[in-house]
C-alpha cells in the first residue's frame, strides 16, 4: 500500500475518539483525515448524528441546491474470467452468459431514452473476447450519439485506451477498488486480471490522464473493516484531486447485496452505520458528488436524498439487457433493493422538495483536444 493511501495512522482516532474530538471535527473549516476519523467513530460520533445531519444538509444545499442527479446503468456483458468471491458475474458462477449485440445495444439505448435519461453508465465484466476494448469503444460511440453524458464501469485500461474512449464521447469512469487492504484484496480475488491490486488502484489516474473528465471511486462495504476502507477511500480521493486537479472526483458507497453464490460479507454494514458514513463524507468533502445506487431500500434512499447524497440511479437492471424487454432474467450481478419505477421515485423526490436532474451538461463540452 503506497504511503499516500495508507489510512492506518488515523485508525486509532476512529476507534477511540472522544466527544471533544467529534465537536472539533464538526466545527473545523479545514477538514482532513482526522476530521473524518472522528466523525466515523463507532463510539463518540454515534451520539452526534443529528448535528452531523444538520451540517451535512446545509453543505449539500450550499453546493448542490435541492437537486438530485439521475443516471441509469446498462450492463453490456456478463462474461468474466475473474474469481471475485462476492460477485454474481464471477467465472465459477454457473449461469447462462450473454453479451449484447449492436442491435441489442441500440434497442436498450432506445428504451432508456424513452424514460428521459441523459446520463448512462455502461458496464461489463473483465476484458473478454466477447467484450473487448473494440466492443466497448463501439458501445460508447453508439451511446454518445444518443446521450449527453456517457460513463463506464468496466475493466482497467491503459492511458491510450482511455484517450480513445474520450474521443468517442466517454466523459468519466467508475472503478471501485472493492477493498483497499492489499492482503484482503488477494484473498477475495482468487484468480484473473483483477487480482492485480496496483493495476486497479492506478486505473483512475490513467483514465484522467487519458482525457476522461471524472472518476468515481468506492469501496464495497462488507468486505473489510469499514473504518479502514473509508479512511483509505478519502485518501484516494484527495490524492486524485491533488494530482488531477482539473478533473472531478465522485464517491459511492455500495454495500454487499445478495448475489449468485450467496456469499456472506464478514464485515456487514448496517443502515445506521451507512448513514453515519454518508454524513461524515459530506462534511469532509462538501463539494464532492456522493452517489447511492438502487442497492439500498427505498425508505433509506428517500431519507438521505438531499441530506448527504446528490446523485442516484433509478429503474436499474443488473442483468445484461432488460430495458427493451422490460423484464429481469436471473438476479444479475446482484439483487437490487429499490425496484420502484421512475414515476414513483420522482414523486418521492418531489414530496421532499427535491428537483430531479436528468441532464446537467451538453455533449459539445465533452470534446477532446
């Protein structure tokens, strides 16, 4: 683990913070690792949830208003050669695999367009013959001809490949380290290219150097000690913000969900703990987009919308395809929890005085020079 990422110097504070530590964290105007550690405390900070929520909401409204950005994920392929113990796409899962043809991609994109989305996230498993770089580049090009904002959540690539995707209209990527603990990482990733910890860790930097405008980071909650993971996530984000200061960084907080294989997380994170994490990150990263997917149940998502979270997916399918057919076949990469239709979700946002945002940029601004 590189020094710029290592969270261990701040773990004792996160584990043993006092009420005074939390109060100082809430009052500081220059938040840092110590601030986050105090706010993540499993002892003292749990008594400060209400003041944390008030401050988080003030900061969210100051930087994002009452808006919630919306996006939709599209799974292009579930072929994979990795042995991730927690993933429904792992190569030892016995299931029928599928990769969308060009015609199927067009049908899926057309169905998503009808729902009004302007931001789409394209996903695949590992780089495979069925879904290699040329395939991904073609899918990005097709999506960019229809949507103003196209991002990817796929296999790590070299800088030149990211540059080519940017030229096709890709504006950003999400790539989660899953766990920042190198030892735990090797235990969870039993075989395949994803077993290379450093290659994955450095992929967001390569993407930003290659011309993508934003990088989404995250750690899969449940795989390892959440205090370690969240402090490392914060350090990763700050490192990218220092080294690629012209680009944007966003953070996501996915939790393990039931999946093919039914693997059980050794460090489960409950809703109250997740809420504390979201509030703490909004306080220490006031202008950073925080994302929450349909992994979480409707009531929880409604509660944190506009409180700390400013971006969400809705109407998601985690199987390959599913939008044009309007049906799920199998459980996909994982089972979603918020399966509401778009109309019901928008009604919930409206009831809280929040404004859904389907479009926040024009495609002309994604041109690469």
